[in-house]
C-alpha cells in the first residue's frame, strides 16, 4: 500500500531506509519513543528488516522528490469493545507519528497525518481515531488540533517511558485527543 500526497509518499519500509531512520531514532525527540532508540546502522538495518513485512498500518514518510525517509506513522486496529472476542469489528485506531527534527515546521507531519487519517477512515474502517501526546509536546498537540481532533482529557502521571536520575520512573502527564469518522467527514466536506 502506498499513500501519495502533494509532497510526500507514505510507503512500507525497506532495508535501504536504515540510514535515514537512524538519523531520527539515534536521539528520539520525545520520551514515548525512547524504547525505539537505535545506536548503530546495524541496529537500524535489523529494525528495517523487522518492519518490511508490514504493508497496511506502518508507513515510512518519504519526500516525493528525493525519496528520503523523514519520519514514520502507524496505527493498528483495536477492538471497539475489549471485553468481546476478536470477531467484533476493530474500528478504533491510535496513530503514532514521528518526524526527523530537521524536517519539522514545514507542514510535513500534518500532510502525512491527514492522508493517513483519511486512509484509515475510508479504507480501513476506522470509526474513531485517538492519540496520546505528552503535555510538553506542544507541536504534537497543535497537530492533533489542526487535524480536527478534540482534546478529551489530561491524564496526570499517566505513563513512564524513562527513569529519573535516581532510577525511579518519570511519569508523564498525557493528553488524549480523538476524532470520530462522522466528524472527519463533516469537517472535510467540499
């Protein structure tokens, strides 16, 4: 699966993407990506081999004119009712996006996320899309709002991705944003 926008192509990862991905995963910009940190080209190549099989829900964000990987976006279907069995429709998605800091501030994240949301609603049966963002990650909050998502709440000391210098977990305050399919279609009517 390939998603094309004016300036970007969202496509499955290939092993040759390793050096581009290493650029932004050598030092992940926010703590929620700390577990994805890569330390070498060899680690990046191994990670790309792991990602190569995913063709529906995990995409490299590439510049259309050069093919350079500048980030990634993914979301997997979740059951609308976790108490039910796996036969129920999975219409809820929680996307994750990350952009190389050298390419932030140019509208690429919005362009990629908009196309990805549209794909999830139109092609993958999404009913609801929600996202978490740390309270200090104002650019991600702004992106959620620009996409038409509403802020649903603030979870205090919600989750820990890293430790404090003394080894104790550093819990982060996290906002949740969401948008329903009917809201997406209404705001994007021509």
